[in-house]
């Protein structure tokens, strides 16, 4: 690691020479740098050709540093949702409304109703399948700024009637949780909101976050238009990053498709200028290794204030991962858009291959991602939905409704399910004191649920209920999450292998009584760390 920086672990070094790399970040750029190497265990280490190199973030995610009147691409949404995303969702939640706008003919719209919001799937700490509520509209890609130089931002907002608080600001790369901005009240008419800030670092993105309505309540619809980030006072009327901007979208499907499907891309060209655009779009395709696969110029003629489209198809039926770029040459520069495209063999979804050896632990948070994972053969999901402390917070008052929704969703998508009971107890099932919890090194927020119950039969009874409830829908049950080797589940400072094994045996008997076909998974569940004395523990278990 770095002195005045972060550290990284390089595991499993072998007797053979091999190049190893780790990625670290300085936390104090003003301090002298020093590389530090610490040992995780005894032994002899040989080093050669040691280097420390500065890395830059991928240019794919950074807008070029250019002197433009607006740093935001597609700030008026004429190119649909291109250049925008909902933070954390891998895409844009909401849609483009072409019936109302401040500039041009389009604006972004977020309808706060259950049928319009994505479902979020979570298994911890409480199993949840519910509409998303933390929705932050964000520019997609980092804007390159000059630290210490003042910038301004401006955008128009309106709602369908009710007042709606919206936080507007910037998120900075080196202070990812720090925001600079303000909360404004959007109302039923288009209104412009402005602000200024001085960035502490060189990379940032703009966010607009509406306040979520109370649970089970529909909130107002929010519209956004004419977004500008400028190195000076924003212009009085909207101005685009370039007079002509581009957007890429897949033709007839998704960016990721099965092998054999044509690789076709539509390039939309919007002309903000007062004069017609008569030129060409240069399209270039490279493969995963950066080698040129194809390039060509496609003619485009677009009237003022209008959008035109050209289609590009890579000849043949290529397989693999590709990057497609499209650009136009203007007097002001060369705006370029990039897209990653994949054509991969789909996993054979036949009865003989239903038991895929591949799965995903903890699962994806959105049903669409689970379905995409199935194309690659991720046919199993491991979930912590059977959390005793959450399902039965008081003795005899079990509520499986959250776990039911999660299991129903995964089963409905066709997933094999491995359900883990992550902790051995519930808060009421043992009488451990706070001092005992502290001395065991258990995180206080977990408390008693990390320790053995006073009556192990209560744990077995909970698994008996769960196994019977989900018989035929869950392929396997796992007894505890990383016991003995973690601080949060039967910590090894308090318990021995025989105590865990006895608990697992009683749980197995209870589960098979409720479901004779139940499959039980037990064990420590993580790789031993070198030098920590864990290997004998594994052997003993």
C-alpha cells in the first residue's frame, strides 16, 4: 500500500515468478509518496522489477476537457436519455416526454407511481421487493473541471401540481459522498434554478434528486429540461455542448445479445444549429483487445433543429465484445459517442442444463439484471432472506412475507435458490450482555443474533418452519454465513468447531423432517487467510 494512502492485498503468491499488480489511491496528494509492503504471514518473499505508476480513469467515462459553453451532453434531452442515468441503477429510470419542453421538443419525466418505478430486490438486513425510492438523475460520465475555478449550473424543473423538494448539486470523484448544491422547490410551472460552486477536484457529475414521497403514496411527476454546467455564468437561453450531438442505440435488441445476432447500431444526429448539417458520421469498431475491426463514413443530412438517423451494421455475425464509436467533425471540435456491444453464446436453457454450475451470491438488485445473468448461465441465486432476527423479532411472531416476495420473484424468474440463514440467533433467543458482545468483537449493531441461542432447539425449529414453507421452491438451505471465521457469526474467539457442527447437525435433522428432499449446505464458507492460523480450523470442522 501507500503511506498516506490505501492498501491492497495480493493473495496466494506462488513459488514461481509472476507479475502481480495492486491498485491503491493516495489520500494526501501533498505528502511524499512511499510504497509499503507488509506480510500477512511468515515466509520468504522475493521481489524484482517493482514499479509504482500513476493511472488515469478510463477515457470512456470522462468527457474531454474542452472550452465549451455547456459541459453537459444532451442537456435538453433531444437525443432521448443518452448521456443520462439514474445513479446506481445502470440505466435511466423515467422516460422522455415530447409533449412539453423549455428548449426544443423533449424533456425528462419521472412519474412517481408504483407501476412506473423499477423494483429493487434486497435480501439484507430485511428481505425486500419494493419500488425504488432513492432516484437521482445524474449526468452519465465524469465532467472534467478545473479545481478552484468557479462554475455555474442551471436547469429547469416543473411538477404536475404539488410542490416537490429537489436537491441539485455535483458529486466529486475524490469526495464521492460530498455534495455541493442546494434544495429547491419545484412547482407546477417551468422554473429555472441556478447555482454556483468551486470544485475541490477535477472530476464530477451533476445530480438532481427529488425527495421520495411516504411509502405507499404516489408522488408528483417531475420534469427536467435545459441542463447547463458552464465555467462562467450560464447563458440566458439554452446552449448545447456542440452544435451537433450524437447518440448510439442498439438496433433490434440490446447491447448484449446472443451469438449470431447481427451487430447493428443506430446513430441519431441532432442538429441544434440554425444551418443544415450536411456531412458524414465516422463509425469505428474495435474488439476487446483494441484491434480495429471495421470503420466507415456514413452520410448524414439533418435540417436545423431536427434529428436524423443512420444505421451501421458490422458485416457477418461476429462473436465477442466490441466498442463502437461514432463522431462528426465540426469547426468547434469532434463530438464522439462510444458504446460497448457484446455478442456471446447464450447458455443453453434446456432441461439437461438446468443445474448450471454458475450462480450469483446475494443476487442482482433488479429483476432485469437477473434475467440478463441467466443468458450467461447464472441460473442460481444465493440469498440471505432467511434472517431469523428479521423474520421473528419476537418469539412466536414470525412474518415471512418479505422472504416470500423474494423467493417468489427468484423462483418466478426460473432461478435455483440457495437460501442462507445468516445468523444463529434472534435478539430474544439469548441473554448475552453488551459486555459479552463487545468482548467477542461482535459489531454492536448485530448484537445477540451473532451468538449461539440459549436453546439450540429454537434455531432448529426456525429452520424446520422455513424448510417446510419453501419445500419444492428452494433447492438448498445454508446453515450460517461464514461461522467461526468472521466476527459477526459464531466468532471464533468464543466458539469451537464442535459447537457449530452440532448446531448444523440439529438444523439438518429439523429441515429434513419438514422436507425430506432438502439439501443442506454447511461449512465455513470463505477461504482461509494466509498466516491467520485458519487452516487447522478448517481441517477440524
